C-alpha cells in the first residue's frame, strides 16, 4: 500500500449545491475532482442545509417541487456519474500557505491529500441564542429547523425566534401542524420581505411579540421543552409562555474555522472572493456557496457560484500549465 499522499487537480471541500455543481463541472472537464463531502462537522451533514428542507419549490426545472434530500441526492449522483470521487469524511486541517495545498481528511486516519486547486464549499450553519438551558434542550424541543422537527410537535403550542424571512417561513410552516405559534423578535419591526410579513401577520394562529427576547428555555428538569421565559425589552417585564418546542431562526455563521488566518474574510466572517469570480485571496483557492454569500443564500445561487469556481479552477490550471 502506497503511503505517498495523492495529488489531485481539484479538491472540493463540501457537498451542498455549490460543492456538487463544482464537482459536476470539474468532472466534465476531466479534472477528476476529489470531493470531501463532510460527515458531521459543525452540525452540518453531507448535502448541506438543503438536507434539512422539505419541499424546494424555487429550484429551476422542478415545477412540482422536490424535496431537499432528493435534490441533493440527484446532484450527488450526477457528480459521481460524471466522474467525481466522493468521500464521506470531514476535513480536519488545511495548509494553504504553499502549493500543492495540503488537506488532511478523516477522523482517525487523518489522511494527507495534496491539491493543485481547492474549492471551498463548506456552507454556513444556524445560529442559536447561546443560553445554557437552550444547549441542554437541543433536540429535546430546541431546534433550528422547523421543517425537520415540526411534525414532532403536532397540535402543540410552539415558539419561533427571529424576524427575517427564515423566521416567517418557519412560523408559517408550523401553523400547518401546531395549535399556536408565538413569534418572538428583539426589534419592533421585522427584517423579512413584506410578502412574508403579511402572510404571517394575517395568520390567526400566529401571536407576535415584538421587542421581546427569550431569557430562558424551561423544562431542563423534565429533559424536554415545556416553555420559554420572555422579557419585554421596553418595560423589562418577564413572563413565561407554555410551549412544547422552540425554533430558532436568527441567521447563520459561515463554516470558515478551517481557513482562519489563511484566507481573507469579511468582518462578518464570510470568505472574501474577488467580485465576479470565485477567487479567494490565495491563488488556486476558490470559494462557492453560502461560505462566501450572506446576501442571497439560495440553492440556485450556490450552484451558480459552484460552476464559477470549477471554471475558475480549470482556467487556473491551464494558465499554470498543469
């Protein structure tokens, strides 16, 4: 068995729409991409955030909607069919200081791989409030994905936290399953699009608490959420709301821990790319999808930047004479 590390023309880290589209394009260019699809880094799973989504109705080509899981399974199958090599493991460490780049893969083995180009498509993960009680009740009624877990609380009262489109979507979705949805938002107006706001405000099953914050999640003693304690940020008054679950929808954090200090990032932590390209601050390293995009965060835009990253990598290799 050879102990020499394998050298790849294109190594892709991540397997959402961005990583898999990059893999499809790189494979079709006969670059034999090596895709490290992830295992459980940072709470994400192979396929990325779409794996926590039910119906995707806005991805072109699927008029009757498609589940997030099926969409990602099809993309993965397409990438493999075109010739991408996909491994189910996490990247433990990278060294982007010299070429070929070094990427260590796998929990126990920590196998070293070398790469002429690297495409980063590690995505972003959901934010939480940071309360101790919330941490203790995660997956016991505390969730960042209504679509994944809402059905477990059918007929119960639930709480949703946030004020953006995601919070509105989660609240609207939950009204189809739950008895009552209390929407808690820190500010006195929502950030969500007007259409999404109207949909929620006009729903009789939604009770909105503006200028409120959750200070504690109740039910730690029973090992399941029984309610939340909320504080009125204007008056300072606190009260308890009974609920079987709390769904957190307060934004995302890009999965950039591996690249800290090696690549330039924006003040919010997302990877910097040269506008109109997928190029990062290190030549030969490209970024695609939500790890570099906090504005659109859509499957179709992630796929588009995955395509850009693969084409940029291909051009880089040609110019470098590989």
